[in-house]
């Protein structure tokens, strides 16, 4: 039940801004952003050690991040049947510019991909793919649809992210992180929480990592800036330190 907040710019020259919170089983080994795939030079990402794929990955002016999508008849992240492929490979492909085929053979997902100033979301429900290009503005995703008003954390926090982004666009990074910290004052099992423990909702995952990124199509400067902060304890906001990721 990860969370992504993304701002699509009004003009092609504007940057895309993104905040992503990773929820995963704390017992499942992973690595913070790095160049973990020597066979994919220039690609940086958050690696899942078990399957070898990525939760978030970036290369050149592209960035992709994946969220588990609710599967009909199952809790998010708990598919009703075994799937032959890990979702992490979808992220590695997307960061290199390759979208999933008609049948990804994975459990359902929402795949957010940024390329320059364009943001697309590919939804896979286990039977069909749907692709959406996001309009300019601030959007929020979790385990259902974009800006889904029936998702408690989106209903609670999307209006707040939109308000402060409009009021202080140049301070977006600090303002978004500050609002994330405010949201963390909720109990970790409150369904409105962004920093959360999902055990009460039926599966053993918790917030472990926060990534903040800015992506620009400007060829004169770095295409992507990426920072990450690992939570000291699962689902506990303890003012974690954000560090810049190594980017080629």
C-alpha cells in the first residue's frame, strides 16, 4: 500500500516533482537507491534483494515507481493466485523506456512513469491494462485509481498537498516533507495515514522508505535529482535524514 504524490507541470519546460513512500514487509531485504544492476549501466534504483527487481528506478530523464494495486477479491499485495513474474522487473524496463506488454504476468499494479515533463500511469488489474497521461497539477495514488476519493489517505491529504504547492511552489520539497511529517501524527493503523503499518488492514507491510525526486527535460542540467530517507523504525517518522542518490 505504497503512496505517491506527483506534480505535473503546466508547461513542457517545467519540472515534475514526486514524493514516494514505500510500504513493504520489514523482513524482506532491500537496498536504498544505488547502481545495483551492473548489466544496466546508468540505472539507479531501490532494489528488492529477493527478486532482483526495483521498486523505484531512474535513468536519464526517466523515473518509474510501482505500487501494488488491489486485486478483486484480495487485499492489496495479496494476489488470489500465483503469478509467474515479479513486479520489480516492470520498473527496470520502464526506467529504460519500455512499457509492459498486454499481459505482464504479474500481480496487479499501478506503474507511475515520468519522462521529461510527462507523467503516465499504467494500471494492471490482472486481466487488462489501462494507460492514463496525467493532467497538469498535483495527483496522488495508492492501491486504487489516481486521485481516488474513496481511498482514505487520498481524501485526507491530496487537498492539503494541492493547497501548499499552490501557495509555495519554490519550497515544494520542504513543504511536502513537512506535510508528510504532519500526516505521521496520525496513528500508524489509521487508514488516513501515509506513514503506516498495514497489519491492521490484513497484511504485514509498513512504511520503510521515502523518496523525493525532481525530473526535468532541460538538457543543460541534471535530468533527475533523487533523495531518499530510510525510516529508523518501520512506520515511525523520526525525522529521517534525506541523502542524495548516486546518479550517472
